[in-house]
C-alpha cells in the first residue's frame, strides 16, 4: 500500500520536474537586470521551504514519539530530517551560484544564509548522532529530544539573526527577489514548490519504508541472538 | 522546595568533587590560555580592530573551555555506575539537571573571571568599564550555555565520539545566546552605552528561560529513557 503510494508520488514528481524545467528555461520571461542567472531562483528557493517543512514534520513526529513511544513516529522523524537535509543542501549549493554573478560574492553572513547553514548543521548533527548510538530505544529518545531543541533553537536563531544583521546592514541585500515579481514568475515558482513537495513526499515514503524494514531486521537479529 | 533542595545537594556534591580533584578546572583554564595564545597568531594583537572583535574572541575562549567542563559533567558519573545511582536516587530528573547546571555555571564563571583580566592584559582591552553589566552578561550567557550543555552532556554520555558530538549539537542550538552575549560584551568593552543593545539582553533572558524550561521538561526522558 505504502509502496504503491510512493511509486505514484515518484512518477508524479518525475513528470512535474520535467514540466518545471520547461517552465523555468523556456516559458518564464527573462528577468531584466539579472538575466538568465535569475532562473536559479525556481530551483533554489523551493527546496528551502521543503527543508522548513521537513524540520516541522520532524518536530511533530518527535514530540509524538516521546508521548506515544510508537516507533513509526521515529521512522517519520528520521526520514523527514534526512530528506530535509538533502533539500537544504540543494538550497545551500544553488545559492552561491546565483550570488556570485548578482552580488559579486559567493557567500555573505546575512540572516537567511546564516539560518540555512545553521539548519544544515543541525540536520547533520542529528544524523551523525543517530549513527553513533546502537541501542534503538535510546537512539529514538535522544534524537527526539535533540530535534525539539534544534527546532526551538532554529527559530530563535532566525529571529536573532534578523536583529543581529539590522545593526550591521548588508548593502548586497537591497531589493529582494520578492519585490514586484511578474505573475508568470509566481506561477513557475509555485509550480516548482509543488513539484519539490511531491518529490519530498516520494522520498519521504521510500525512506520511511527503508527505516521500518531496518528496524524489523534489527529486531529479528536481536531475537535470533537471544535464542542462540 | 524539594527541587530546590535537591538542586543544591547535587550542585554542592559536584563542586566538592571538583574542589578535591581539580580534575576539570585546571585543564579548562590551561586550555583557555592556549587559545588566548593562538589568537595572537591569528591577527595583530595591537590593532585597533581587536577591540571590535574582542567580545567574540572572549566568548570563543569561554565556549571551547566550557565544552571541556560540560563533557566531564556526566562522564565522571559513569565510573562505578554512579549515574545509575543518581537516577535511582529519590531525586527526580530536574534537580539532577539543575544541580549539575549550577555547578557547571559556577566552574565556568570562575574560569571566566580568571581569564578576563588575562585577556585584558594580553589584548589591551579595557574590561572594567561596565563591570556590573559585564558580570550580568557573563552570568546569563553562561547559564544558557550550561543548561543546554548539561542536558546534552547527559544525552551524549554513552555515545561513541562523545567529545565531538557535544559541541556539534550544542553550538548551533545555543547560537542565539552566543550572538547576544558577543554583541553585549563587545559594546561593553568599547565603552559605549548599553541602552541601544537592551534588545540583546532580552534575547539572552528569553533564551535562558526557554532553554531552562525545555531542558527541565525533557531531562526525565534523557536520563530514564
């Protein structure tokens, strides 16, 4: 059942990705000042929204795990965070390619960039911690606690970063991309966002299934060892 | 009331252990001095910009030395299964966490108060200008770091790669505390009025409250499972 839904999602995301590529490179009008570079926008911003949705899903799943101790929520949490980490990586890698021609620099410690990088580090810390613990029940509890702290810390980091940088204004941030978008640009952006969310769903379902199978194998192995 | 008493019992126990063994404080202090030395190679200590980055430098010293203290906080309880004894004792999780956080904060504050004058001498920073405010910032910043750090010290105590895991997890989460503390400390060192930076003091207090409540709520899951 779950297998089928992930297959449908995967097929849908494949079709939608092709459409997104068409829209991005052939259909949407050229941006006047930035030129062709601006088209990265449609592949750069949506993954960040997906990463945000991922940590939200991870947070909710972790809280529910701590309450119910149902390991399916632990599966969901790790799947969301791992896939979210990939999307955050895409966002982080694409950004500099846009920033170099437009801002003249690869990176600046601006509020959004810093937050995205901190989020990436938090995801990475979570995934490394997961690999460092063998006991499945201890691992699930520890990781849930970590996600809760990271989500709260992440929100405060974002807020604090805004105040932090308002004291040291960054000239490069003048006139954000959001100011006065052509409606067609909005359509492509929203379609790309939908595509990324469907892709996220497909990967999430597959990853959850993998985690469930892993857990089952781990349990069977333990049973065998205890009987031997 | 019980929580308060338990907190003091644990805090005094830990401080007494530290006073007798001086296991952590000597190592952390020496480490802080080593970092101070390394800074002198990273930039020209006499430069005027030193004052502008002095708050950040000082807090880097504090958090790196602080991680040593935090790493030992629960690691020392693994010998002779002391941690199991603590968990099995009539105390609940909150006093254990708060007691250890208090003792870690005291240790770190001692370290900070020793490092501060040395930093002032080495890098020609006037740290006595707003000493009252500075002490408040040190206290609030250190408490926020240690309360998260202590919980994560309990969390990572049985993890392989513990020494690397703790900073990897704690630093990104406590970033807002660091940002606020760095900003306030730099302002105080430069001798400017602190009034425009009041928002950072509120960030610091807010973070302390949020993280203390969160750590208190989750410590039972961490210790008992």
